[in-house]
C-alpha cells in the first residue's frame, strides 16, 4: 500500500515509517499541513496518517479539504492525550479512526490493517492461479501455504498482481517500492525480481521479462 504520513515530530514519524516499511508499505512523509494537502492533490494513496497538530495548516483543515474534494481515502488521525475535543472534531470532519499519543507501534499497525481492509479503492485479496495475496495482512499464499517473502518481495509481487495481464515497467516498480527520498536502482529491482522468481517458480508461477519494457506474471504452467 502507498501511505502518506503527515507528522511534524521527527521521532514519531521515524518510528512509524520504519514499522510500516518493514511491513512492505511505501510511505511518503510530510512534516506540515500544506505539504500534506499538496501531496494529496497530486498523488494517489491507500491511507493517510494525519497528526492534527501540524504547522502551516492544521491537520483538521487538511482533512476538511480532502473530504470537500469528495476524496474517501481512509484517514487515521493522531491526537494528543488530552485532546478529546480534537478527536471529536476529527471524527466529525471525516476521519475513520484515531490513535492517542503516545501509542505502541503494534497498535498503529493493527489500525492500519483494519483501515486498509475496509478500504474500497482496491480489493483486499489478489489472486493469480494458485496464488493469493492478502494486501492488508501482507501475506502471500500458494496452495494454502504461506510463502516466505521479504517486505520488498511482497511489494513487488503486489504490483505485479495488481497489473495481471499488463506489463509493469521498472519505473513503476521503483515508484511502488519506495517513498520519497529513497533510492532503489534498476539493478536492485533486478535482484528483487530474481529472488522473487526463485521463490515463485517452484509453485509454477513465472515472472516473464519483456526486454527493455518490463515484467509480467505468466499464467501458471500445467504440471
Ligand atoms: Ca504535531
């Protein structure tokens, strides 16, 4: 999933980003409300994690603008411990859920799973032949057994599954794999593809390379 995190506390933001990236999500981070608003206008996300106390434009205003544009993106707000009124205003303004600071990262991850499960933009379970991919649990299974894939391999598989029957270019893979400010080279993509291929081929699933153009999932082989 592609997640936008709007949080001005660098330590909190860092912890959240690490946890979410470990689960294979691509996270873009902004530290003020105006940049959040701009990012939401220009990019497509699966979830917004929004601190209400943001500089330049309050989080509540970011949320109001988002909903005024009829954008139904799931929004998880982060509020201060004594911010009962903030929480009420946030929920009234169209937030889907909230977390009170300080919170434990596993709880944040659980809320993220719940919200993305509820999300309507994309289907939760992707399927291809014997393969199923649960986008919110971040688990891929083949014939019912769980495949041992790293976070990056899961992210790669996810985009290939989202575009079954179409070519996925290396640029699209790079986009999907990293948030802003992260570098993933074309060579690194080749390495990830190579590893993923080795894990999928025993299951009868092939990642075909179309030289110079990109990759696509191939129909499962007979046998
Ligand atoms: Ca803040």
